[in-house]
C-alpha cells in the first residue's frame, strides 16, 4: 500500500496545505510499478485520516488497477476539499480502478474555482472498464451555473463500462450523470464532458451494466434531476432519491432519460420529487422495471411518470403513495395532449403491467390519449382492468344490488369515462361496444326459494362528430337458468341499457323477477368488456 503521507510524497492532510502535487506524486509512483515478470502492478494508494486540499484535478487517468482508499468510517472519513474548477478525481480511461472511504467537499468559499464534479470516469482510447466507487460521500454545494447550467455533478460517467456505485451518499445539483457520449443532455441544457488529461472517445457506445446499490442521491434545489441517463441501458439502482432543498427552480423529475433505455431496474424511495420519471420524446423505453415508493411531493398534482412522445414496451411499474393527500388527481402514466386536438398521442405503450392501488380513480392510472395507443397492458388498481386486442376488460367481478322483488332497481354494472375529446369541435365521432357476461340471483342465502339466471349481452351505440349519442342497440342472450319454486320466485329475463351524463357512460342491468315473494333480494354478479373507437382518446373504466 502506497501512503500519500510518506516522506517521498509529502501530503499533509490538514485542510489548508495544498496537497495536489504530493497526491499526484503518490499516484504517479503507483502507476509506474510493475509486477514481477512484467505487467501492471495493481496498487492501492492510501490516504490516512485527514482533510486534503487540492487545487487542480487529481490525474488517475489511463490507469490499470489503481485503487484509492481513505481512512475512517463509512461516510465521515478521509476528506478531499476540491478547488479544481472541474473534477476532483479524474479516472478517465482507467480500468479496474476507483476509490472508497472518501468525503468529497467543494466549498462555496472557493467561489467559481470550486470543484464542479466529484469523481469522473470515461472511456478513452486506452480503456474504461470495471471501475467504481464505494462508501464515499459527496457534498458538492449548490452552483447552478456550473457545467453549462447543469450545475454541480457528484459522479459523472461517460461510456466507462461495467461501472458501480456502492453505499454512497451524493449531494449535488445533479447527483449522478451516466452518458453514452460526451454530449450530456439535461431537461433544459446540454453539457459537453471533457478531461484535462485525456481525449474522451467520441461517438455513441454502450456502457455495459451499471450497478448503483445502497446509495442515496440528494439534490440541491429544484433545478435538475437527481439521475440523468443519456442512453444508459442495463442499469440496476437500489436506494433513495430526494432533495436537500427545494426553494429555487421548477424541475420535479427525479430520473430523466433522454434516449432509448432498456433493462433498467429501479427499486427506490423517491421523496420531494413529484415526478418519478420522465422519458424524452421520440425515445424508446423497453423492458424496464420500476418499484417505487413516492412521498412528500412538492407538487402533488404532478404526474408520476411522463412518457410523452415515447414508445414503451415491457414496462413493469409498482408504485406506492403512502401520503393520503398525494393520491388525488395525479396521473400514474401520462402523455401530454397534442397541440392539435385532432391528433392522437405521438407515443404508445404495449406488453406492460402497471400496479398502483393508491390512486382513488382509474381515470388517473393512465391518460386517455395514451390508453388509445395501448395494447396488452394490465392495470392493477383497486378496480383492476386490462386492455388486450383493442378491448378493455374488468379483472374483478362486479357484485351489485338490484333491489328486492317488491322494489326492483336497475343495477349500475359498469361505468366508464367517455372517449370524447372535448377540445375538438368536429372530431368527437365514434362508437362504444359493451359485452356483459353476468349472473342475476334472486333470493337470500337459506331462503325457501331462489332463482339464478346467467346471460350475455351486447350494447352498441354510435356518437356523431358533435357529440350527440344515437339510441343504443342491445342484444341479450339467456344462457341458462335455475329456479327452486317458480311460483315463489323466478327470473324471467333482463333488460340492459346505457346512459351518458357528465362525460361518464353507465351500463345498467334491470332483472325481470316474478313470483309471490316480496322481500327477497336481487343482485347481479359479472364482468364487462368495452371496445371503443374514437380519434384521440380511449375509454377508461371507472
């Protein structure tokens, strides 16, 4: 182990002496070592407990097997105070290298010369493979104008493959940036990554597999996402995403994807960010899995996942909203409406499963314009449904009272949000087709007489281009019936109907019951399917 405080290197570690040259001498010495018989000697450079002030980036670039390690506990350990105007540690072009047990600090006392990136990894012509950091903490301070307006970055990785972050706490304007090219796109700005010591590989390439485990990402203010993914695939994230402060800016997105993203696994608690994920328009989002607890939102009406203009396939989402006040009137999956009210959503979703029991209405599990472009998608809510083959189907039986023999009632068996696009003056035409597969039961448990009738029904109704609904057409087929005492209680048929009010369609079943019983109860139990064809929206079952 190479000790930066050895006399031949001369680091002090008092937080005031500039230790840049001493640390660089120790690292250069580590790079120069060779193993017996030739080849690289994989050296560890040790930083005893203390605070090391550095005035320019530490060059660990194009190294093979150089590992930097601090002293002390998991988070409060060897401190590196950065006054570098860029990265503190630069591992660009290195393989099998990284660091652990460091506390990285950029201080506002250094003004515009403070460090703007904690640790940087990147691909060069020499390498960039199997690097990472563990048990490090970062406090990069709030410096919004740094990195072309992206702000300070805790960890930056540009195409360094098979990368890991383990058991770290990262505080910055953007905690982690992972990119498949030197051009890093944020929500409102683009930053070009460079190294003072090496030329980064140009073009776009894979980052292999990235693992971020047991890590907390904590942003400053509402300016940028905590995790920016520029074409990053095969990412595993397990940890916590939040904000230290949220007084300035209007960003609500925790994870921001700008390009095609696949094989992403996120298991996290997200706090203070109102939007969990946003995928940039014209991007693909395929084979991804999100298990999220979202709480303490600063804007609780903001949608949880925004996939406007994106093509989504194989998405598995499980979201919990433990705060009651954050469950109302916010979409789980959202696609913004087109500026032209007669245009469909530009994106689509297929072969996916969305789980969120906490929203109070299916209306907000998915925006109607995205449901129009959905196929083979299951929604597990308090009233689950699926859309397959163009049909929306209830996934739980609907048991509804139809009154008693003496006071029969029409049973409302299915309600759905109309597919009207009210912003269109002439595009509201379409049709609804409803299938009902149900059972009507008359008589109470233990009654002296009871009756059961099973039936299937279909209703079709047209709507013209200004929203006027034509009279519905209904067909009912009695499949079978059973009765113990027809004179006492018998079901002779059912009438099905549909009505519309306040943008909601309601399907009713009215059993026809005869006999001399008076107080026996009547009920309906069954499943309904819905097919609709409108220009812009789909019909969401309520």
